[in-house]
C-alpha cells in the first residue's frame, strides 16, 4: 500500500451534500474525488478491480471529509453489467428511494475507442455504453456524465455517437446495415459532448478526455448549461509539480555515502525539467505525456510506449519502469535503479498520482504495479471537479425554479 509521506492538509468540515451521485467504473476514485469536491455525495461507487475497490474503501474509511459517505455510500465490488442499484444499495437505498438520483456518472472503459488499441468500438466486449444507458433508463437521474478517451469522438464512431444521442434524447441514427432508425429517447437533452484537456485545469499532463453531459428534460427545461472554462491560463509544469517530492526522494541520500551523487542527480533533473518547460513556453509548457495504466495481460508497469518514454526523457525522467516509494527504496537499496539511472529518476506511484492531479492524502492499495495501473487509468480529479461544478449549477437553478413554482 502506498501512503503519502507529505503532511496532510486540514480536512474540510463534515458536510451534508445537497446533491447525490452514483458512479460506475469508479476505478481508484479520480472522478469520485472531483465530484465530491464539486459538492456531490456518493450513494454508490461501483468497481470490478479488487485493488481499486480496496483503495476506495481505504480512503472513505480514513478521511473525515468522507464521513458522509461512510454512512451513506456503498462501495461495491461488482461487474457493472450485473449491478442492480435498487437491490445492491444498502446504505444509500433510503435516500435513493426518497429523493431519486441527481447524477449518474461513469468513466466507461476506454480500450474500445483508444488510439492505442484496435478501436473495435461497440464490437469490443468491454464497451459499457449500452449498460450505462440501461442504468439511465432504470435510475432516471437528473443529470448524466460519461467520460471516455478522445478517440470516441473520431469520425469512425459517428454512427455510434448518433445512437447514444438518440437513446438519450430521441432522434435517428444509422444502423449497421445502413438503415435509418428512429429512437424515442429516454427524455434527456445532451447539452455538450466534447473534449476537455486536463492541463487546462492545472493537471501537469497532456490528457484529453471526451465528456458527455446530459440533463433530464424536465430539469434543463428553460435553463442553460455552461461548459467548464479552463482554470489555468498557463499549464502547471512537471518541474513545479514534482520538485517537492523529488527533493524529498533525493534528500534522503544527501548526507550519506551517496550524498554527492544525490545532490548532483537532483540538480540535473531539476535543470532538465525547467529547461524543457522554458523551451515549450507558449506551446503547452513542460507537461507530462499521457499516463497509461497498462494491460493486466502484460508484465510490470512503465510510462507508456516509446514516444511517451522519449517525452519523459526530455523531462529528465526515465520511463522504463516505476520506482519504489521512499521507504522501500531505502529498504531494498534500489536507488541505483530508482534514482541514479542514466536517463534520470523513475517516478514513484505517489509522483504519478501527482501527475494525475490526485490530492496528496489519497492512498492506494495493492502492490506497486497494481497501484500504478490504478493511477494510470484514472480520470484527473480537477477535471471531474470542474465538470461536476458545471452540472451542479444547473441542478441548483432547477431546484430553485421548481421551489418557486410550488
């Protein structure tokens, strides 16, 4: 288990959330964190990976800011195709029955649409868009948020996107045999389906994500939805985001037998990262390439394909593997591999989490590879927070409008 060695920030006061959510494919909690920060209280987090489930449970149990979820949120280790919300919810069942659901959210699996894969789309058995739409029909949430890779927006998937839209709001789409088919729809309006870039929201990484936001017709009615505006005019660089943790890692060796190498290694890394940032000013800055979680079918984790490794090397970091955390590095005497390699230091899981925008107090369960895969597959919390806040603005306005009408 990776636990942060950084001081934890003062926790927010316990709060009663004004809006509720259920999230499928919750992973290690990137989207859950962001939506929680935006103001949603989770009634259920559904995830199939056992390590990610343990990560969610660990953090909800450990942090006072998640006290409401400890009482009201079911963390379910389940295949989402077999998830039955009205049967599987226990803690949150009463609230769901009494008030309905404000938001159904999910980062459905990306491999069917990823440029790194075969892009089989709906022919890929991992495609969960149909299941997400079944849950929309069953739960009738006031809002829907679906996250995926940018590849879903490619022209080759235009017919599939038309089908998803038609299922939600009614309309036509072209079937596999070229026929025009009309759907009645589920009574929703798709307000925006577009790409957000994580670096526009303070995440030190190139990570474009396609986000669909829809509202039930009786909610959106006469209201206008505003797409999230970037929170950062200039990207946050890898040099700035990783300097404290790199200084801590190398600093463990400043006064020992590796003292001179450690000081030189830290200075060399920082100089290279800052130079890369300066070189790319106005062109996206010295941010990281897209982190990838890797496949369970293959061996240990690394920082991606050759092109990504080359980009990491320009930032002074070796992409050939993932480093042991600070304590394990000392215990295993793995500093030659982790810190002093010719291409620079490798990232620890904690540093990869920084690159994804996770808060420093968020901990991860499982071995190093399992932890890294959770991080690499995550949706950056700052992006989820921005989208969540944009959804809450509409939900608040709808609630006020409806209260005045009564």
